[in-house]
């Protein structure tokens, strides 16, 4: 398993990370089996994946609780990342979305961050967070300046409650504002071979400040595994229904693209998921790939990508193919 450092924190973690969004279940992801999720996380540790990324809003605490249960007795073997900034306890913040009868606001006020942190520590059954990230950035009408948010995070770091600071869903200007206040170690953006827009300006900004990147949705919620065929239908309200690549015409194009790589998977004795993940973490500026899984078998598959070495010619060929695919219709 390739291992990489989170920014300038000195914290080393597996390049293939476990993304714990889906194990939270709920309307976006449907029914989920907590015991199976726990086994998936424990399998991840056994397979060399020690970097686990979760958030309070994933299942409104359920994901963090599952991670905490899975790490019981093995907390020192894992690098745990969670987040703050999506708040549903009261009206503080600016409305972001509604789900399961709850209104979720973007809120990065110091007082709510401290409440969120203590709740996360309790659910995760730990006394520290390795990487604490702002999930979505504060916006008007109830805006908190980045300087105030960052000052709070630096205090939490000095208190030993968090080891490193990360930011998610930011633009280069926001990165500059955070780094002007104090050291930031990571950025978590959406990135996959089908969604490469961050290569233009965000990745150069991360490189300028020596920030690690945690790419989320590198498999496009499973589409890039090749296991989601044209006949698969998702429940109303499922998150995948909101993604343009899942529309039938676009999905067909992706499946044809993947079918064209059968010689690559044969040459490397790997699955499509492993090929895609290995390509992702081989891209300049991409440090970690957050790969979701709810079953141990999927974790084992993802972990195999961490030791897969692709030839430069193969990496370049894959890029040419995905660029030729173009944008979703």
C-alpha cells in the first residue's frame, strides 16, 4: 500500500482511504447494514487502508458512530478524519439543504465548531481527531469570516483535540484566506477521471501551499467500477440520480469507455476499480483517493489499487480516452 503524508503535519496515511459517507445510509444511500459496515472498516485496516474519512452529517451521526465501533481497540491503528460546518441543531448558519426532515445549514462559527467537535469525539469514542476539516464554507446571509473559523481550529489544535487542519469544497481564494491565518494541511475536493475541473486552478493552489489533496468520489459512486449496468435503477431521491453521468445516454458512454480497457485490466491482473483508483492517485497533485465501501469484498478490491503500478504509457492512454469522452450530455 502506498503511503503519503498529509501536508506538513507529519501524519502518514494510506494513499487509498476509506470514505464513510455511504455507511451513514439515509435517503441518499438507502438501507445499510451497520454490522457489515463495521466489518468493512475492520477489513480496510487488515488490508492496509488506515485512513478513514467521515463527517457528522453522514447519516446525522450514524457514520461516525459506526467508525467508532469499528475502531474499538484499534484506534491507534487508524488515521481518522472528520469534519465540521454542516449544522442542524438550530437556525444558526445559512441554509444548505434539507434531508430527513432536518434543515442543514452551513455554519462555521467558533461556538458551533466546538459543539460539533465534542459530539464527534463522543460518537467516534476517541479523545482526538487526526484531521479536522471544514466541510462546506460559510456563506451569506449568516457568514463567518475565515479568520474567525481558522482561529478556533488553531485553538483546538493547541489543545490537542485535533492534530491537523483541513478544508473541503473550497476555491483558491479561500485557500489563501485560510493559509494567511495559520497552517493548513489538506484540501478535500471532488475529483475523478470524469470530473477533472480542479486541475486548472485548485491543484496549483494546493501545490503552492504544500497541501495534500483528498479526492472524493473518485469512482463516481461506483459507476467507474463497471458494475453499474444500464438496467440498474435507483430509488427516488437516491444521490446517484442527481449525477449527470448516471443519465442513460451518459452512462452508456462511460460503460463503453470502460470496456475499452479490458486489455489493461488483463495486463495488470486487476479490476476496473483498481485501474481507476491507481490512475487517480498517480495524477499530479492528487495525494489520497477516498473510496467508499459498505462490504468487505469491495474494500479488498479498493485496497488492491494501493500497490498497483501503472506504466506512464498506460496513464497517458487513459487520460487521452477520458478527455475524448468529453462532458456529460
